[in-house]
C-alpha cells in the first residue's frame, strides 16, 4: 500500500499551488487528477488540429506573491503586456479602448461626460479605502461577521458596508458615475460570478477582490499591475494560460511532489474522527494522515465522504444548495486576424485584436441577458469575454491563422425548452453574429469552431451545474459562509481532512489563493501539533524535511 504525508485530490491550479508549498516544507505529497491534464479550466487544450487555448482567458487575478514564491518565472513563465489591455465595444460601433497610458483612457471617459475620469477613479479609490478599513487578508482564513465588521465604527463605514454588501452594482455606479458608457465598462466585472444582473443586491462585492488583495499585502516600491482597475493589466502569459499550469507543474515536481493524471478518487477513507487516505476509481488504496480535497466542496461532501455522523448535517445543507452556474465556451479557428471596424489603420487593428474584449455595450444589455437566463433561455444578448491569444502567442494557431477564445456569460444550466444538444450551435452562431457588430470580418474568417455547453462543463470538467467558481462569490456565499458556515476555514470535522479550491475562501478565478491558504493552515496545524499523535515530529521550517507518517 502506497503511503504519503499528504494526498491532494484534484490537480487544478489550487491543488498544484497547495502541493508546492507543502512539499517545500518537506512533506511527501501526492496529487491525483482525474482528467488527462493538470490545471482544470486553465489547462491547455487542442480544440482543433493546431489550435490551442484554455477555457480561462486571463491571469488578471493571479497573485504575484504566489508567482514569486513558487518561482514560476524560473520554470519558464513569461508575460507579454499588450497595449491596449482591453477593448470594450459600446453602442453605435464605438469602442472604449483601455490603453496603458492613463491620459488616453481619461480622454475617452471625459468624452462621455465632463469630469467622468475623476469620478471613475474616485469610485475605485472608494472601494480600495473600504477594503483597507475592513482589515481583511485574502492570505488568511475567512473572517467571521464579527471580525469583518470590527473596524466599522463610523457612519461612513456603515454606509460603505451597506453599499457593497446590500446594495447593487447599478446603484453604486449611479452614485459615482454620470455616463452610461462608463457604467457599461465596469458592469461585466460586477456580474462575473453568479446568476446576477447589475441590479442584484450584493454585486459590488465582485469589484472588491482586487482592492482586498491590494489591502492584504505590503508592496515593494514601484508599479503593481492590480492597481489598474481594468482587467488585463497583468499581461498575458506567453503560450497562453496553459503556460501558467506548465510552470506550476514544473515547480511542484522540482519540490518533490508526485503527480498522477487519469487517477480519479472514488472515496476519502475515514476511520472514526480521522482521515486515513483515499480509494481511487480503480480500487487502489493510498494512505496518508492528511488529505486535501481541492475539487468542488459539494462533490467532496456528497460523493467522496460517504455516510458519517460528523458530516450528516453539512451534507444535507450543501445538498440543498444550487451551484447556479452559467458557463459556455466557444472557440473559433480563424483564417485571418479579426479586425474592428473602428480601427484607424492596420497597425491599430493589430493592437486592438491583441487585447481582451468584453461584449456588453450597456447595463440594460446585461439585465436583458440575465433575464433570459433566469427564464431558462439561451441569451439573445450573449455577454462575451473574448481574447485572440494567438496574436501574442503565435504558436497557439497554425502559421498565418488565429484562434479566438470566447467565454459566454448567462447560459442557463437548465433550459426551459429543448436541451443543449439542440441549442449549443444556435448560441454559437449568435455569439459570432454579436461580435461581428464590431468585428465585421469575423463571420467570413471562421473556418471551424468548437463549443462546450453547460452540461458538458459539468461532465467533462467536474464543474457542478457549470459553475466555474464552485458557487457564487456574492456576500451570502463568501467569507465565513464559503462553502458553508462551520466549514469555511479549510479544516473540517474530520481531523486531517482539509478543503481547498475555488469553492473555499476567497474563491475567485486563477488566483491560487485557496491553495496557498490551505497549505499554510496545514503547516500551521502540523507545527502546533494539532493533527494528533500520528505526527512523529512537526514542521517548523519550510526547508526542513519532516515525517508525519506514524510507521
């Protein structure tokens, strides 16, 4: 029987991050991944012969601290910083272009309403100030309600708390911004997670993850890319998002982690109040005194733990929770570069095509798309988060050709009529037609396409109900509520069993924070002797070799 100090179930980016920190502390770590590739939605996929990209497009939430501590650059990770970082189509064929030169962005905002650039900046400064006031660290266990509100002592604090936790993004925008264009530019960021519209209470919390990150660390002098409110400022990884995963895998291996693909886990073994290891889908038993489940907590509780008195209440509660997902993916093989009609010349056309784009020209567009989803209809107004990654990484497509990656918001997991086998291609055509309003050459240069509908996301990627963040990241499902009250601090009722992944605090996308936090919780418990008498000696220094198996 194989024995390790730690088994990690799930080789997504959070599982890889956790494995690296634990192995660097001297523990024998095994990562088990069900799929044929590590990285989950960030893994590199060949969708059509010669055309590569990942489900995820952007590394905008990837924590610089984790990149540095995992030494990802020494394992080949490099970024290119396109300028502009973002194209946001507006009505009447117009574009907002997120140039890195602030003056160029300010000039566009000022054209929508005098003074709008200052108002736009003041709104993000307001959110950053509130994040500092909260005093919450995304590098620590989630705060309780009492901890979250302990510093809010003034009327202004209470107003900010109400705006962010109880108010809507639309109301926040109305308080700060005058132009509908500026509101539309920020709107998609507020509805990126969960079945929500700009008018849904609690949506401003989606604008808080970057301010919370900024408030959590002391920065070196100089430019921190997260201070730019618009996404894409971190840059794009050369080789696509899969390059991040390749570097994480290499970093984990160099630290001594054992990585196994195509090895699903059928059960987590529990004896009494302690975890004992796992059973693979092939019936192999692997022992370890510490097990980390870095997959959806709902899947962990309902499918892997089995009947156990310590878990009955939590299993019943999580079984009643809907995941409320909405993921749909469209990949286009292109015979030429997509070209915005608003581009002044060929050089500008190439710059614009290299940037990420978000298709949601008005807040009402977002509201109508959300309404379709809530009624069980594929959206007539698809919200598109798009990128042509071959513009900055030519090796992702055959020479002279390109690949376009579209992530579509507001695709309902359950359709009111018909099924996704019927609807998936209709939605694909509608997305192409929508993007063609601003890139008119797009339909003529599409040579092939692939799509993943919400049902396929669940079956192929394990994303329950097509929820890419393993549950909404709204206030009712964040902090001490994520994934459940009493199960929010990475530890569980079973000694030695921990949760990680996007379903735990602070959620988010490709940040690596849950993996980082879970690993540090385990190391702290080992150092404090809280894992029980099975520990032969504790981990006290990251460089020390430690044995946690009681042989």
